[in-house]
């Protein structure tokens, strides 16, 4: 590696074409050796992260330990913040001379369950086939996480002098409740120590297929439950059927429009009923029925107003059907994200990665939980977004390599 380091600084003399030709071959040889080592290291890390199987029931601790061990190889100090026996955030800091604000790379460790559909390759085997690695989390977002980790290691190994701190967060629970991001933001992860001058920007390596994303919709998850009175199904008139009550509500919900003006980048908000549960036995009038609703919200939208509107619908139905009883519960809320595209950081970031302008996406990230840091937030990462949460999730190795190079250039651009 010392020979390679020397060759990287070699400047050919036009008076010595033969020497340059020879050294050019040597340079190319070591370039491809270095590239091979980087890709192999990223593949190994990504496979280990997939195999850690950080689903909601298993938690993120094993995945956090994988990254901690990886960073320990180059002397990066990591802190694993644990709770509830298996939940974990990993926080790493690469110190600088402190003359510039730092960068926060905000990843998440958790993945959704693989589902009941049969996969071509087992979801947690991390199979490498051709130029792809398959597995739950390969795209969302362990591929991006591995690429950031690889870029940071390259910066450390090269001896680059940093003028701003790198802070690396791999958080718990993004797919469920953002508990890790909320926990990190609440005490700023020891921010006074980690980044004395704050952050120039926050980078979230979610899969965007290398688009720079500056805006996404928020999330409002509601659970509506109707209550009834049980009875034997041979005498349904003696009970109150909670499923019939839910039908009355759903009929009204079909006519309901969420009060929100369309956004110039994000369009309209959306609403989807994705879970329904009701009844315990075929011969019993059900006394409870529940639905869960996923509403994707827009910047500035009033989520409390939606909840109040639901309560007004309940009151309307009850005025016509006195036995109707219902309640609404907020299961999760995440604000929409909108970063001003005119910020210098956003423009410089786009220039650094060769993108002309930012784009919006429909999915939601942990990004809004970092708004309190007062830094511009962008989402940028490898992988096809449409593969998220699907069977046979995969990432192309060429995208993994490309991402690591981009992240290294971003660090160099803003922190050196």
C-alpha cells in the first residue's frame, strides 16, 4: 500500500515518456487491486449486515456490532446505545481540526419482515448471484450504509486531514416508529462533543437510484376501532355488530377529502386502508373491529385536523345510529420534509454528485427528526427504490461501488 500511495502522487514528466508509460501500467495495476479490495470489503460488510437479520422482533444490536467491528479495524471510536435488551443505535465520530461544521450521515439498521412470499434466495442468506447481492435490507438501506462505511474507512486510511467532523449514525426502528432517530435527536447523541460547530448538512443514504432528494411526504398512521356487543350469531338482533359499524364508517370515509392543498413538488396527499381486523368466531357477533390507515401528508399539513374530522364523522354516524361507538388512535406521525433547494449546501451537493436538480419522493424517512439540528437535509443513495419491502430485494454491486465513491467525494468536498 505504501508503493500505491507513492504512485498516487506520481506526476509524469513529458521528457520521460517511457518511464511514464511503465509507471502508468503500475498505477493501473494498483488502482484495480485497490478497487478489488474496496468492493470485497463492502460486499463482506453488506452480507454481514443482511445476515444480522435486524427485523422488528430481533432488534438492531447484532447489526450495530457488525459495523462497530468494521470501524474498529481503522481505529474509529464507536458508541452503541442500547435499550430493551436488543434495540440499538450506533454512533461513530471521526474527529477533525474543528475549523468547519461537520457532516451527519444518518442511516438505519432495521428492516421490514421478509413476508410470506417465497424468495428465490433466502432473505437473510445474503446470496451473491452474478453482479448482485440479494437479501432483505440489501437496498433499504444496508447497501447505502455499507457504502458510507467504506467511504469513511477510505478517508481514514488515506490520511486525509479533515476540517469538519464526520458523524455516522445507524439508527433503530425507522421502519416502525423512528425510535432510534428520535432518541438520537433528543439528546443530540452528545452533539456538543460530536460536532462542536454543528453540521453543514445531513445526508440520508436511502435508495434513490442516485437522485438527490430534498422533499418527501410525511406520515400519519391512524387506527380506528368500532365497538359492538357480542351475541350468538343465531340471534344477531341481540348484539351490535362492530363490523357493520365499521362498514358505516368506511362508507363515510369514501366521501371524505383530507383538507390539504397540493404541493408543487409532492402533489396530493394520499390515504390507504391497509389492515382490517374483526371477529373471533364464526358463530359470534363481533364486538370489535379495527382498521389501520396510512395517510401520507404534505408540508404544513395539520394532522390534528384529520383526527378531529374523523371524530366528527363518528358523531354524524352516531346521530343516525345510536348504537354506533368508535374511537381513533394515532399510531405514528412523521412530518413531511422540505429542504430549500436554494441552500448552498444543496447546490454544492448536487454539483459534487453530478446532478442538476433535486427531486421529491413519495416515501418517508427519518429526515424530519433531524430538522432540529438546523442543517439542510438531503437523501441520496444507491439502489432502486421500487425494490424496497419486496421479495427478492437486491442491490447491484456496481451501484455499491459507485455510492462509496460518491460518499468519499462528498466528504472531501465539504470537510477538507
